C-alpha cells in the first residue's frame, strides 16, 4: 500500500531533498510551499519523472487556515496523510538588542505555530486511524543556542519541547513524534552567510565540512519508516560532531 507524506517547506533545501528521498521509495508526496511557486512546480515535475504521485500545496503555515488547506488539498490529491514533516522555517540573524518584537513573533509564528497548526490539522485523522508519524525539524541551535540568533534558537528549542510532550501524549494512539536537529547544512539559508563564516563553521565541525540536505533527508526517511517503529520523543542530530 502506498503511503503519503506531507512536507512543509518542500520547495528547497532539506524539504526538497526529503521529497525526492520519499518519492524514490515509492511514497506519495505532498510538497508544501508558501512563496516559492516556481521551485515547487519544478520539484513536482521532477517527482513525476521518478514515477511518484505528488502534489504542490500552497499555504503559509503561520496561518491556521493556510495550514489546514494544505492538509485538505494533500488528502484530496493523495489520500490520508501517514507522515507529516514540519520542515518550514525561517531564520533571523541579529543581536538580541537589535531584534524587534515583530521579527521575534514572525520566527515563532512560522517555526513553532506552523508546527502546531499542521499537527492540529492532521491529528484527528491520525488518531482515528491509530497510526501516524510527525517529524519536526529543529536545529543544533535549539539544543545549545547561537549568539546573534536568540530568537531562532528559542523557536527551535520550543520545537524540541513540543516534540517530547506530544510524543508522550500521542503514544497510546499509535502515533510517533520525533525531532531532527541538523547541524550546519549547505542550504539557501546558510548560503547567506559570508564565505569566512561558512569556512569557520566547517572548521569547527569534526568532520570538517558542512552537511548536505540529502544527509538530513536520510534521517527523516529512517524516522518515518517502520525501521524506527520503537522510536518516539527522540531528538536526532545529524551535525558532523559539532554538537556532541
């Protein structure tokens, strides 16, 4: 039986790599996106080339109705959702004293409220079926914090608490909830860093390089699979050893 995954923020980076990984394994893929319409439809064409059933579903996860619409459209196109990957996220780099409340609220609206809205939308059906997986994409900075990224770090730490508490609550319903906290990954988000900063982060990493979106996608795929059937409430951090 074919399974369906809904991946938010799927048009690029980790989300895009995850969409390709699941499609190659025969999954149906709901590719959630907000503003990157061209990239999302390019991805859908690539997934179709792999023989996968896929649908691009648009919505701002920070908006409850936008998230609910993504879920409805995914179900309409692909069937019930077996796995939700809360991957959509934004970053903000600035001193805390230069971070205004609007920037702080937007970080939490996307990174935390987005996970809440999407989980809220998928859970009634998952609970009814007594089956499902929710995966939240946090960050190493949610584990240890980062200077000049207080808001981002706080929002990603909140996702970790959300994961652990929700896993305890949903375990009796047969639903697993886990978290992936990547290290410094070679994505568009980190491409904004200057070359000196990127080189310094690679040097600080014991494996002496940045990670790839595909490496994180492999962890997500494992946690979604039956191979991880006894894992819930866990935080797995593919980070090259920068945080141990």
